[in-house]
C-alpha cells in the first residue's frame, strides 16, 4: 500500500463522499491551513452540478482517505 502524499499544488484529489461520487479537484494554491481547489470533474450525473473550473477552499486536514475526506489520484 502506498502512502498518501502531502497536499501540493498541481495534484488531483477525489472526494470520498458518496453524495459527490466521482468529483475531482485540482489544488491550485495552498496557504497556511487551506487549499484552494478547482473543480476538474463534477460529481455524478443526475445531481445539480457545478461547472468545471469552479474554485473552493478546503482545510488541509481533510486531504486523507476517510469517508469525509479526499483521496489522492495523481499529479496533473
């Protein structure tokens, strides 16, 4: 099993929340406690979706593979 890397600019992460199945984000900026992320792949069809490119801030401690967190996919 590989270790989850520390969040860094340019990485792609996927939301683990089942309500957001398939939603992927790219980290575009990191400050002391949060990452600014840009939506790459909206959540699954059948739900109201945000458009790709939308930005949001997420606490850095949520970037871990738990049910309310995010899992690392790849570096963009």
